[in-house]
């Protein structure tokens, strides 16, 4: 039996994956923002849950402290995220898309890092093909997308940051933990509910049934990675689209973007790591 933490577990892909994993006999710790929805999913599965709003880094810090109560963590699925509308700063002073999709997951992983290494855990990032569609070219000096902001660009940047973080974890901790990212497909979920762009128009109207897949089908991708054997079922540092490797436009061949992102993120969350 594996112990699997899923952020963004109260809805969509996270909730669907939790249901499958529990049905297979695993313990799933569900993390969500909405108290009612999170409790409903967890109680239906008879699994523990924790609340955290990733727009608040203090919430992420508290969440990490709560997760330390578990004897071990086999998988940390950093699945929380979404595409936003107009450019908005969080109370912590960061662009909301950047914080919710990358910085919150970065902080949570850092706060649990010693435990994840001790448990030889797998860290899974729910990325997106949006990294290719909207995240290239990538400017590591403008993580808050202060220049030429669009919600698609901010989301594309954040999803590429998920990939960079995945690769950097593998580079810094080879053989100590595992990390992999995946594109969940274009899924019929509420993740774009805050957006006022064409992406919300696609996801929140009847058009969402054209060319999209259900959360249950997409969840199989997360389930496969959560239960997979590193080096056999997936390659550390890789990005998957279904069963195939996703070719990433921003190759970051020399790893400089990944290192710069790591260092900038460490500085951003320094107060919560002290």
C-alpha cells in the first residue's frame, strides 16, 4: 500500500485519481482549497484531508507541518493549479498564476524534502502542453509576467516551470528521489473558472465536450505514474503526454533556466524555510 498526497484533490483530475487509487487499496491524503468539496471527497473515500489555499504561502507552510504527521509519503502529486484572468498579485506579492501553479508546490516540496528523500518518494507535477503553446520563449527574469501579460502566457510559463522544477529535482537529488511531469490532456474541469479568456469559453461551455476528455480518463495518467516503478514505467525528469514523451519547446539544454528558477524560487519562499 502506498501513501499518496494529492494537492488539488477536491475536484477534477485529483478527485478522480484519488477514487481510483483508494479503490486499488492505497492511502490517499487529499488536499484542497474548498472546505465543503474537499471534505465531501475525502469522507466519501474514508480518507484523511487537509485544507490549503496556495495563494497563501503561510497555508502551504502549515500544510507541510500537518503532512509530517504521516509515517511516510511515497508520492507527492503537485496537482493544484489553474489559469487565472486579469493579472493579480497574491497577498504574498507574487503573480497569482505563478504562485498557485509553481511557487506553492515548490515550497511544499522544499518543506517536505528531507522526508521525501528519506522515503525515496516520487514527486509528480501536473504540467500541460500549454508550456509549449504559450510558454515559449521563456524569460526566467520575468516569472511574474509583468511584461506583456496574458493569462495564457502566465499559465504557459507556470506549466514550463513545473517541468523545470521536475528536472532540477532529479539533477540535484539523483537516486535519492524521483520526479516526473505529465500533460493531463484537455480535461473537462473547473480549472479555468477564474479566467476571462477563450480558454474559459472552451472549458465552461458546451464546446468543452469537443476534443476534451473526462477527469476520470485523465486521472489514469496520474494513477499510472503514482503506481509506476521509476526506470521501468517512467523516466526521471521526463514529461509524458499519455504513454508518450512530450517534446518540450524550451529545451534548457544547459540547465541554466532550471537552476535560475530554483534559486529565484528559494529566495521568494525564504521566510517560510527559516
